[in-house]
C-alpha cells in the first residue's frame, strides 16, 4: 500500500489490476490506498484551507464594518448610480473630516487639555453659544484663542507652537493634497469630469445706544431685550445673508437651465456646476479678503484668529440650518404641491449638482476654519452624518431619479476635481498667506509675540544649533529648504516628469487611435469578404438552377430528332 500511495492515479490503477490476487483483495487495497491519500491531502491542505476561511470571514466582517454599506446599495438600486455618487461623495468627505479630527485632537487639543489647560473664565452656558460660537466658547480649545505657545514640560518636551504649525501644515499640505491628487488621478484613470458687522458695530451699540432717561422697569427690560436682539442679529447677519444667497441663486440657475433646454444632459449639469462654483467661490473669496485684510488690523477685535474661527463656525451652522430648510421646503413641500395641488409639476428630481456643490462649499468652510478652529471638523462630521440620513429619507419620500444624467463616474471625477481646485488650492493659499505674512494676535494663541507664525520655525532652528547631534537638521533647513535653487530644481523635475507623462499619454492616445483605425479597417475587410462570399454563393445557386434546364433541352432535342428520323424511314 505504501508503494501505491507514491504512484499517480493511472499508474496506481494499473498496478492494482496487475496484482496476482482475488478481486476482493485488490478492491480492499484500492480503498485503503485511497483513504491514505485522502488523509494526506487533508493534512497538507488544512492550513491553507483554514487561512482561506479566515480570509473570507475577515473580508465578510470588513464588509459589515463599512459604514452605510446596505444603505448605499439600496439608494443605488432605487435611484441609480448618478444619485448614488452624491452619497458616496458625502461619505468620502466624512472620512476626510474624521481623519482631520483625529489628527488635530491627538496632536493639538489633547496636549493642551491635559498639560496646559486654558479654560475660559466665562461661566454659564445658555445654549445660544451653539449658534453664535461666542461667549462660553470664546476661550475654549474650540478656537485658536484657547491655545498657548508654551513648551509643555515632559519627557521629551512638547512645543505647542511647533505642534500647532506642523499639524495644520502636514494635514493640509501633505495628507489632503496627496489624497486629493490620488483620488482624482484614480477617478480620471477609471473614467477618461453692507454693514461693517460685529467688528465695529457691537461696541457702538453696547456703549452708545442706551437711553439713560428711561426709568420705567418694563421700558428698561424692553430696551435690554431690544439691544440683545440687535446684537444677536448683527452677529448672525453675515452667515444668514450668505446662506440665503447660496440657497436662492442656485434655484434661479436651475430655472434658467430649464428655460435654456439643453439637448445634452451632461452639458446641462456641467454648466450648472460652473455657475454655482463661480457664485460660491466668489462669496468665499470676498469673505477671506475681508478676514485677512481688515480684521487683523482692527484693534477692537482682540484675538482676530478666534474672531475668524467664530465667523466660519457661524457660517457652517447657518448653512446647516438652511440645508435642513431646503430639505423641507425645497423637496417635501415641492412634492406635496406637485402631487396634490399642481399635478403637472410632478415629483421633483434630485438635483445632483446643487447638492454636491453644497457639500463642497461646506467642506471648503471647514478647511478654511481648521487653522482658526482646530476642532471645527467635529461640527462637519456631525453635520455630514445628519445630512446623510435626512437626504436619504427625503430622497425616498419626496424625489424621483433624474431623467437625464451623465455618466456617474465622470460626474464623480468632476466633483473631486472641483474639491481640489479651486476649493483646496484656494484654502491652501489662504492658510499659507496667514502663516507667512500676517502678524498673530498679541493676546492669545500659540504664536503670540511672533512676527508671523512661520517664525516659530526660525526659533526652532536657532535653538537646535546648540545641540551638535541636531546640526544636520539645521543644515537641511538653511541650505536646502531656504534655498531658491532647491525649489527651482524641484519645479524643474516636476515639469520634466509632467512633460514625460504627457508624452506617454499622447503616445497612448495615438496607439488607441491606430488600434481603432485597425478595427475599422478589419471591419471593412470582413464586410468586403462577406459580400464576395455572398456573390459567390449567388452565382453557384444560379449555375445550379441553369444546369437542369440545359439537360432537359438536350433530352427534348434528342427525342425530337429520334421521332423525326423514325417518321422519315
């Protein structure tokens, strides 16, 4: 039996048949050898099978851990991939903000809370601070002013200035930049898409608007309430006006697009996207220009970084409120009117372009405020969670799939490209200008007392010169990072690589063009050969039908000749 086990299946059968013994004994030997071989195979394949089962169970568990997996499948099945692209984009932004929240909390907020607490002296939380961002939150770690620039005494020492600078810079410049580029390249690869406000108005209202001639208790209380309402209104006026513009003007754009009646649905979506992008980026550009050119020079502001962070916070909150109002009034009431009152309107379609651009606008605000409010991604994460479920419910109850859409994959590519430019590039430019050019506040923040936040790098390089083992860091910074020649060479290398890749793309396009022409020519050759074959078959059929007629005529002529010859005789 041991000799039979080492043989192949065919040789084993021949060897068993040639054994000089009865049939029953040969059958027993065959069964014994089969059992031994089967047990050996099981023992050899047991680790491999166990690993495969473990890998399969791990993949199944990972599928269950993916957030909103079943919900996304349901949306894609009911409303198509174009509508699904909006929810996938929302999920992608949520992952971005969760990542940002973890980084900022671990490297900036947690060391500040644990080792150097700077708790606000304002006590009493009334709830309105959630809407305005001022008051109780003014000196908390939610905003820039809640952090200091001290070196935390620990082993090793923790420099809050460097931590704040490098965390924000690494997140925006490196991680988000390369992740956006990677996502955009993968997508292309797959598819180839006035009042002055609270700066000067609050102090005037608070100090100069009180009527000291009023002595009646009710009148005094009335004036207090009136003054409080004016202060709250002035605080929320800017975000409300901006959100109103973002809500009303895109609706006008949609009305204009219906009047224009485009024949190509993809062109309609792209033109709507371009109009909305120009609107939203113009608003954000004006706000950033105001924040960076007028707010830092205003003495009454105090901590101007916290003021900008509070302004961005209010814009996010008001934008979220208007998003909720848009879901109710823009989709629910529109569905009620279209199904019950004016049935010719019908059920509203889900506006993919407008909803995605709202996400891009909110994400741009979150990126703008990340320097001035490191914990702002908390608000963005909560906002995206709530919007996902509300949009899903509204989509199921109030909307129908778009009748005319472009390819969902190409639309997704356009969304990522718009998130990269002008959204992320504009935010990166603003933060870079703030770090390199603007003087930080003298009363708050980790960079107080410095000419610019970037001077913390100069102070750090000066301090490491005292340590011989760190001289290489100082040499790299002074001779490479501060050298114009280094950036010139880097730019030259990038241009050469870009040109090289462009040439590769052009070569592949030419190859694709040649292959397409070859396919067309082969099709023409096949059509020519097919026509020739059909003509040949037609000629053969005609020849086949002609030959019996010739034979019949010959027979008839022969019979006629025979009869004529017989009668003559």
